[in-house]
C-alpha cells in the first residue's frame, strides 16, 4: 500500500483502539490530581504552570466523563500527524506528497502514541511544542515575521504548560546561531518576547504562593541528586523505545546541521546531560519525537522509508496485541506484585468509597498520599485531603486544605498500610494517636487487599501543626531569602509568626 492508504487505514483503527483504551482504563492518580486542578482553577498550581488545569476546567464545564476528559490525549497522535503532514511541504517546497503521508504515518504509529491516552501536563505541552517548532522552521525558511510571531505564541503556551518548554527555546537559539542571519536573530527575539507575558504571570503567581514551582522544579525534587551509573543507560533505553531502534539509528545516521534535526537533537542532548544524575521521564521526550520522525520522512530514500513504515505498523500491532492480552487477564494475576494494592484501589475505587459511606456524615475524608487521595476524590462526592507529610510531588493540597478548620473534628484516613499487631497500633500507625483524642482502626477488604481505615476523633490541630506541618515547612517551604515574596498560603495559615525562609 501507499503511505496515504496505510495512513487512512490505520487512522480509524488507532482512534478506535485509543477510544476503547480511554474508556476502559480507570483514572490514574496523576490524571485525578490534574482534574482536581480543573475543579479549583487558578493562575498557577504547585507543581507546574496552569495550562492543564485551565484545559480541564474548560472541559469540566461540559461534563466529567473520563473518556471526555481524556479526549485531547486520545486525539493527539491523529492531530499531530495531520499537523506534520500539513507542514511538511511548507518546510520543503516541491516535496513529494507521499513523503508527507509517511511522516503522518510514523507519528501516528510511534510506540507511545499507540497507547498513551492519559491527560497530564505533557498533553498541552506536546501540542504547543510541536506546533511551535514547526512554525519556527517555517519562519526561518524565508524569515517571515508572521511565522516568528506564531512560533512565539505557541512557545508561550508551551511555557504555560510546563517549564521544559525552555529546552525548545534553547534549541531555537542553537538553530539561529547556525543560520548566522540577522533576520533569524530578530525572529528569535520576537519569539522570546512572546513568552514574556507567560513568564511574568508565573513570576507574579509564584511570588504570592511560596515560589512553589521554583521550590518543586529546582530545589526539592533534586535533593540528594548526584552522578548515577544507572540513569544514563536507562535514558538510552527510553530513547530507543520512544523512537524505536531503527528510527533512532537512521535519525543519527542522517544527522546534519539543518534546523529540523537540531530542534530534536538539542533537547535530546540536554536530557542526556540531566540523565547523568536524574531519571528522565519517558513523557518528557514526547514533544520532540514528531520532529525526529518528520526529519526521517524528508531525508530517507523511498525504499528505506517504506521499510521503516512497515516496521512501525508491525510494532504498533504488537503493542495492541499485548495490551488486549493484558486487559483479558484477571486482576488477581498481579497479586504477588508490590503494586497490587494500588491496582485494586485504582480499579475498585467506587466499591471502596461505597464501603466508606457510613462514615461520610461524621468524618472528613483523607488518605496518606496524593495519588490515592486524588483517585478517591475523583470517584467521590467528598474530596479526600492528603493526611501526613507526603512527598515532594503533588503538594497542591497544601493550598487547598486549611487544617485549622478541622480542629476538634473527626477525620477518616484511608491507608494501604497494614496494622502489625492485634491491637491495631504499630510503629506504622502509632502516630495517629498523637493527633487525635481517640483513634479506632478498621479493615476494608477488596480482592484480597486489606485497606486500613483510621477513624480519628477529635483532631488535635496544634499537635499536628507542631509535628507534621512543621516538618513540611522545613522540608518543602524553606524559600531562599533572596526571592521576593508577596505571600505564602501554607505559612500564612499555619506559621504566621515564623516566615518560610532558609
């Protein structure tokens, strides 16, 4: 078949598969967390800039069905493939139409694009990063001011999605340096200027919210970071997977100084440097994969391109077969996995919440981790707070929950931790008694997993503040003194007399 026919065959097939997967898979903890952003829209959020929260807030106006909330992710491969096919002849005049179709097919069937239906901060980032890069390449073809503006606007929206957009901005700079044209540097200045409103908004919001994005992205998540012998090989394996081994080899083999190659190579190289000390997430690479695949469609011989396209078809079919086979397995297949209790909570959240309903009238609900709390909140009429110290990820609950209002009240805490003694008080649970007048533990069993329900009566806010909240303050809100501050919700509430500072 021609590339056009292959694309038209696999477009509806992949869409149907992704729609089924988006319907069949339960909400993930990250997705539920970002949906909670959408339920409480703001100019910014703890972990990242606000775009996905705005995105989901708009969708929530029309409904909260999971497949609807995932629609932007479900359609993403098809829409990116269409964008790549439309831009290809505009980047290379006289291009044979078949090559544009090959580019679209490769993007459509890229490994992660087969199965990734989950909406996260990376969903809008990928859209805007790819469109920014394509607009930039079109702008540099004849130094069109209009296209430079469009590239800048897309880069601005990418910045509002995730700070990794800076890697693409740096790639623009490297490309401009290779062009050595005054007009290209003027265009770069135009593109950068378009991002100033986004950067100003985030600086303003962070100054009034504990510099949360700065603390999370540049301080807290890098504690203990150092040279690591495993993270760079792991990054290499990740890159091999997202591009596939033959595509990565051909991409490297056809390397050059052209802009399209550089716009993928520069971020990949920067991620490699980061991988010397940190694990690089698979999803971090996805905004640059379409650029590498478009490069191959423009550079490879027709014979090699056809072979690569057939490989992508076969690899995509293998993914579909594997996913369907896993979906047919009973849940108990994973019973020996240390992830099994999380799997049960994710798939059986509705049943779990149903078992908690007798306590809904007399207790506020909480869980001891952001993922569990967010997942349960998504399925429940009552929001689950995050009880305890938690980790450096996903601390939006610090802004949403005012523990002062719960002083003296009852709180139910659902945890996957198990009591280690017949009395129900163990080293893992004894801490609850320090924060309540009375503690009772119950067990809820589902599919062989025993969830612990902590019934805390008479919450002692002062004890909780002096213990848990004080540790949170010293670990996650030790803001450098040189950062200007207009306010910090967490510290203003709980520690008004001792500012959050190093």
